[in-house]
């Protein structure tokens, strides 16, 4: 009986913490879906940052993939206030520089 009460209390605490987190996200003026997209985009940003540091030249196929993934990141980050992700600004800026470089190279090669 005591074990059952403890389990119910723990489940209640978990739901209360989840509700509190959702409430804080909504109070910040962010949709929960947008915040979840931001979390996923943050993981992609880390990968793109490492990729941009590792490879100087990319094949055309790699460029297309990089551009598509970077656009997903930029879209997700645009929906979130800057103060939330200001510690990721350096990575964001490096990915943006590589994105612009690829776009210019592709534009020059198509002209």
C-alpha cells in the first residue's frame, strides 16, 4: 500500500513538473511545438558546426544537403527569442557564414 502511494506521488510530481515547464514556455511567448523544433534544430546546428569546421570544400550534393539542413535550423531559431539561444550564437554565426559561402559559390557557378 505504501509503495503504491509513493508511486502515485512520484507520477504526480512528474506531471506537475512537465506542466510547469510548459507553462514557463508559454509565458515566454513561445509555442511548445516551436520550442521542440528549436531543441531539434539545436542538435542539427551542432552537427553542421562540426561539419563546417571539418570540411573546407563540399561536393555539390553535400552543399545541397548542408543548405537544406541550415535552412531548417534558421527557421527554427527565428521562432525563438534571441535571449534563449544567445550562448549558441557563435555556432549559429559560423553555420550562417558557411551557408552564405555555399550560396555565393553556387550562384557564381550557375552564372
